[in-house]
């Protein structure tokens, strides 16, 4: 993988916190149901992520060495069909590990791997109906929560491109669509139109400028969908949560090791994943930043994303996909603006908010990022084409 200059300090591993004796027993009992080795020593809650409950458990082997595992309970409030989620995770992890093993003849503990349950399968259910799984603990790795520099942007894009490359020959039709129409931008737009007409909370007059901005860009929402319908862009297996904290980074080499959090793996377009990388990695501002002057599409970050992504995904992307890389960032950012505005008009019923008007602030933030992308889109397209020519 490409390195960027001098070595940067790495952050500590994901923070953990102690758990009470009741939860210790629960974790130990869950561990007994999986094919793990050794005697249970300690369970700790990993204090990261906002959806699933995640625990790191240590086991002492007969020779005194310690083996660590990750136990995770799937949040049924978010994932209504955890069995479908597990089916997708099993298919993807087995496919990836099989390919890595054939290429390297050794997984080396550096891929995400499910451990089987003792009664068969790769999940167990506790007495409360929670579905649990067991992963290997990838040693010597750290994660970042935000993209702070070009090196991190490159590594994130390199990792997600590598993930897409590894599953590029996996038939997307065997993957279950666990969140139907997740990136169907036409349906997202039409839903907003319905809510505008109903104006259930009487908020429409305060967002006329935002509505006008989105409505003048209605034609954008169909572009990738139409290309996919015409067969110019293939349906692929996609990750659908391409944030840097879903990339494990080797603490010694400072390079990406593998992608984690596969719960949102679904059939989709590769451009959706790259577009969300642009949305989340190129602006230094928080998603709900009110000072829109801080919302920027930083060209050096975009260039690092393109280099990293094409270094690993360039071999399987077709020409149409490559030509729409910059556009994908604009589209996904517009889609997210649509979703925030829809939720605001509905009374903030979907996205969690911590203050009044937060969803509207988020919408305005994303709209400003769309403007930033539009202003630099010719230069973005030119850079993508330059990288493609150099790779030929």
C-alpha cells in the first residue's frame, strides 16, 4: 500500500470498560456455546459503535498463552431480521477468507473470521432472544473515528476497494437485501415529495430554500439507477457503511488490514460505497456543523481517496463506473440531504437528535457539501481520468 511521508502516531485500541458480574457470566455462557479454545478469564465491553453490543473476551490456553475473541449481540431494533444479516455475513466472510487463503496460503489472523457454534451454524440465541456471533480478535490493530489526513483517506479507500475486489466475483443475487431500497435515490426523493405535500408538522415554510435546492436537482437522482437498469453499471456486493472506523489499521505499519462491520452488506452499486467515502472523508466539518463556511470538499482528500480506491478496485471497475466516481459523491451527499430534510419535516422521527433543528442543520450541511462538490466536479473528474490513464 502507498505510504504518505513520515510515520504518524497511532491511536490506542478501541476503549473498553469493565462489566458487572452478571454480564461477565453472560459473556462466559455465550462463549461456551462457540468453538473457542481455553478457559474464560475476563470479558470487557468495547466502548465503540452505537448499534450492537460488543464484548472482548480473553481465554487462557493450556500453555499459559491468552487468546482473545469478539462476541457481539445483534441489535434487533435496527436489524429486524438478524438471521438474514448473519446469512450475508457468513457468505461474505467465507468468500473473502477462501480467496485470501488461496492467494497467501495463510490468513495470518488478519481477516474477519466467524467462529462456529458448538451445535452448528455461526450464531446462537440467548434466553432473551438476542442473536450472538463470535469473531476472531484481530491483534495489533487500531481504528480511527475521523479522517484527519491524506494518508488516512488513502488507507480507508484502499481497504474498501480491496473489500469490493475480494467480493467482485460473488454473485450479488445470493446476498439478501436486508434494508430494501437503501440507496434508491428516486424513492428517497419521492418520499420527500410526499412529505412536502402533507407538511405534517407545519415546518415547510422554514425550509423553502432547501426544498428548492433539492428540487432543481431532481434529475440527478435517476442517473445511476438508469445506468444500472440499462446494464451499464453492474449490481455488486457492497458494504454500505464506508466510514474509516470500519477499517482496521495495523498499529506497526500504519496500513489498512481489513474492513469490519459487515451487517449492512447488501446488493448495490460500487459507486454508492465510494460516494459515501467522498461524503464522509473530504469535509473537515462535523455533519451537523452550523457554520457552513467550515464545510469544504478538500481536493487533496479526494485525490487520496481516488488513488487508494483505484489501486485496489481499478481492476474490476468498468469504464462507466470509473467515469462516475466524482458524481457518486455528489449523489450520495444529495441523498443524505434528502433524508435529513424528510425527517425534519416529519418531526425528527428517524435520526436521533440532541437539539432542536439538528436534522435541518444536517441537511443544510450536506447541501453545502453538494455545492462544494459541484464547484470542483470538473477538476475531480479530470483527476480520476488522469489516474486511470496512468494505470493503463
